């Protein structure tokens, strides 16, 4: 039966509108930070409780709000940025729609304290469920402070969709980091549960800000980008082909200093790096596009995360040409000029300079593991490039003479084909084993089975120092107990920096830095609820990275030990990711393929 058409009440429409703008606590941080930028702030303090799920306070030193306008700021579609329809296509500010405070106040309790320069007192405005609850004078410094509590209190169903506190805090840090990249002069300080977790001072140059936000490892392997075309100005940084990531998380596109998500820009970047980096690997890019406001429509997405270009082809070609020119003119080898320049800038801070010199000195060393040797001897596992995981109590002596064929159950070993597959056969069956998938399952079971395993660690001759973005650092600290349980020795080494001191012997030939970076790229965006599930996902990742790869020739002695290990564990039908370990072909199957049946 059809219902009557009704006009929805204001409180309901406000909540529906808020749902388009406020998706999670990070959305609140984004909207309030953009308001602070529009107010001319140069110093912003962000305070989070429980990852922003309980409360958010953002304080800036901007111009403040006139007392007569403080209440209007909470009204929908109230803005000082546009006055005519055409102004939408000429806007230079961020929060031009007038939806931020109204949307936040409709789903949370908001208290704003603001004061303009020269005013005797400030004003306090409290709002909840879209209604003004209090207006009073307040003593406060020049600027604005917005305190948001009871987030999604009026729409509890939305609260159920929030992820863990660590995940939500990570999203908030992402917002802060992106904003910091586009606004070098802005000083940002983030506190979580009254503990400072991020401090980004204002800088004069974009390369200094890049090093502070993403780490000096990025700056060392970045090349400068620049280009101009028909009013479009492009500048930023692109990574050398030697620096890649496993996803597009480190591609940061900005249009008129506004972070966006745009497939056109991502495709243009990947086109420029075509044939320079391996498949399924992605560069690190900070790309800032400046163009006249009338050439781009920023009003196509409620949260203003997408844009529409008037001349998309021109934008695409400019990006590709700028990257191609920068990459072709560069030696394609990482250099340290950016770091040296940053060190000069740190000259006024002796403590920072000393820390930086120590870090750079450590990074000049590499770990020499000698030529790779394939060996299943348990006494030599610290030097193996193909580590074995033995489940047998008895030890196989290397001097023992073995036949060239070994047994997998009742099957004879025939040989290795294509450097990847092991062939076994009996009188009526043939089995093809994927050596990578099989070894991956072995290592996974070894990590998972605490009652049988003994994971030895190999101490690095020179520790590896890794500088991380804030969110990655926070996530890694949360995962340290699990990684230590797997044989890693990782410790904090200053703000947003860790030092890897030991690696599991199973992974001795892998580079700690690349492994940690790929680990973060794999897991930092994923929300894994239970601890057991997180353990299994991490064990599967580590097993995949350390397992013998395709096109790796194995000797008969190695295959002998390898197959004995396989026979000693249950459930070898698939690897931890679900791919089959072996395929079976019966005599009937083979004769059918040859038209004998």
C-alpha cells in the first residue's frame, strides 16, 4: 500500500544531509581543519579521544568569528564564501557550502568558543541535534576552538559502522598528513588521549614538509616535478622507479591545495611510469595542480573529494609530459641532495640535527649476506635463501648418500619443470606441486603452531632505520607484539621512526625496510576485528614473502628435505591464500587428453 507524501521535518533532513558529509570522525577533522585554513590559521592543535570516536577538539589561531555570526555558523547553507550562484565556480576557499558545523551539530554535541582580534571577550555557542543550546561570553585567545562530543549520539546506527579506535585514529592522521603536505606553512600538533603523537612544524619549502610528513626515505628517492600549460601549473614530487609500493595509498593528488581522489590523475601517473616499475607496484607521488577555479568544478561530491575538469585531456597530457620529462632527465638512481638540504635547515636545532645525522649514518650501511646458498641443514638456517621448516625429530646428515628420487607418499619424484613445479608420479597418477605455494604453507604452519615451533632470530650487523608516515608508525606500534612473536626485534627510534635490530632467521635474506613497508601497505587500510584473524593474516603475509619463489632451481637434496616436511604437516591442499598446492592427474585423465579413451 502506497504511503502519503510528506515533507520531512528539519531534524530528519539535517541528519540525512549530515550522512553525506560526515562519514566517520575523520570527516569531522577534515571539515574543521578546512574551516581553520579559511580563517587564516597558521597553528592548529588536534585532540582526539579514543581515536576520535569519543571526542574531537580542534583549536586554531585564525581570525575568529564575529559574535553576531557565531550562531549563524550553525545554520545550514550559511556561508561567507559565496553570495551568487556563479560564485560556486570561482570559489577559492574550502568550506564554501556552509554545511560543516550544521552537519556536525546534527549528529553530535558541539561547543564552539571563538574570539576576533581586538575583541574584549569571545563567545561560546553550544549546539546539539541541530539546535542551539547556549550562547554566552567567554574568555579565550584569538581564534576558534571547536569541541565535538557524543559523536553519532543522535544516530546510534551510524556508530555501529565505525571501525576500531586504532583504525579511526589512523583515518584522522591521514587527513592531517594530507593537509600538511599541501600547506607547508601550517603548524600541526596532534594529541591522542592527552599524549602527543604527531608534531609537524611549519616550513618554508615543500621538500622540507615532505620529509617531515612522509619521512626522509621518501625525500631521498623523490624527483622534482613541474609543468605549465594553458593556465594549469603543476608541481610536486614523484618517486624514482627504485621506490615503489604495493598499492596506490602513497599517491597524493591535490587540486588547488584540496586533496581529491581522481582516476584520471592516477591513470596519468601510471602511464608515465609504464615500463619503469614492475606490474602491481605503484610509485609514491605528491602532485599539486593549480588552475583557475572556473576550470574545475569542486561541487560534484558532498564531501568535496572528487572534482570535474573542464579540460580533462589537457590535465592528463600535462601530468604525463611532466612526469616523462622529469624521469627521462634523471639518472633514475636515489640521491641524497634533498636530505643534505634538509639538514642545513635543521641547523638551528642541535638535537634534531644530531638525531638526523645518526639516522643517516645508519642508513648508509647495508647488510651483506654473501652469495645465496640453498641448504636445508637446520644448523645453517640463518644463511638460507630458501629456508626449510623441518617437522622431524631426526636430523638428516648432509654427508648421507641419497638416491636421486624421493617419495611423496607413494609417488616417485620425476623432476622440476619451469623452475617452479615439482613432478611426482606413480603407476596410475601424476602430481604437480607448486613449490612456492607448498613452501608458503610450511612456513605458515610453522608460525601458527606455537607448540612445535622455535623461531630463531638473526641480529642485523647494522640496524635498519625506517622513517614512516604517522599513520603507518601508529599501526606498526600496535602490531609490535605480533611481529616480536614472529622473531622481529623492532623498536621506536624517535618520532615516527623505528629501528629493525633483528629479523627471523627464516627471512634472513629479505630486506627489512621493504618488508616492513609492504607489510604496512598490506594491512594499514584493512580492518581486522579479531586478534586471531589478525595473527593469521600476518602469518600468511610473512609466509608469502619468505617462501621460495618461482623460477628457483632446487637440488635433489633440498627437494628430499622439502618433501619430508610436506609429509609431516596436515592440510597441504592449499596455501594460506587459498591457491592449490598441488594438482592430481590420473592415468585416465592423461589418456583422455591423448584421445586414448
